[in-house]
C-alpha cells in the first residue's frame, strides 16, 4: 500500500528532535528515502508503534503487508488516497 504523506524531520545539529508523518509524531526504527528526478520521493519506514535539520517534503510511504495488517488489526484506519 502506498500513500502520499508529509514527512517532517526536525533536528538540532546531528540530534533528531522530532519526526512527524502526516502531522503525527512517530518514532522510527528505520528510514530509507529514494530520490528520483521529477518524482515524489519514496520513503520506506520502520515504525516503533509505542507511543535540527528540518525536512519538509511530500513523500510516498509504503507499508509491507504484515505492517499494514498489524496496524489495521490495532484499529488504524488507512487514509483515503491513491495507492499503487
């Protein structure tokens, strides 16, 4: 499943202060961003679902099937939008 979401990463120096995905604070265990000319960047993320540089761009987010199903099982409602 792929959706376009806003990814914001704020840090002070080399220390990350806050990460937001779709306006919600998140804790990441992994982040891989693929940049291509004239395309929306694609971010593959690992989320820690327990509860500065500023990067403020639109990115496509992808969830593997297991993560998607686990989030839905915990009550998450997928956002409406385009999927690949």
